[in-house]
């Protein structure tokens, strides 16, 4: 299962995310649920760090991607909200394969 944890502050501003795991919908290389999540996460990270030049720390490991904003950034927060919304849609499309949580930090 893919676990998508999004982090927000007490003012409901998104601060980042940690996404890990595998959907296990199909074999490696043919899993469209994993491919959908991976593509959306890459687009989000690249938009925040490269297009908007927002101050963010990105960590990419074997089965995990994490992005944390350094300070508040309206543009980056909107992109994170877009990813969060997209992840909810994907979790509906791939039932039981993706779990989305929003956690206050």
C-alpha cells in the first residue's frame, strides 16, 4: 500500500509530505497506481523547487519521497494542495491501494 502523509500546521497551511510504499496493483513496471503517484510526486517536487524556487528540502529514498518546506510559501502550499487533492482522487480510483492522511505538526 502507498501511504501518503501530508503535514500541516495549526493554521491548516500545508508544510510538506512523506509518501512511501507500493500499491502492489500489478508487477513492477506495470503498476499504473504506482506510476500515477510517482509522476504526480515528481511534478510536485520539481514545480516547488525548480519552477517556483521555493525553499524546500527534498529526500528521495528507495521507497519514500519526502518534501518539507523551509518556511511558509503560498505558491508551494498551493502546489501541495494540488497534490493532496490528486492523491485523494487516486485513492478513490485505486481503492485499497493508497492511504492519504493529513497530520498536524
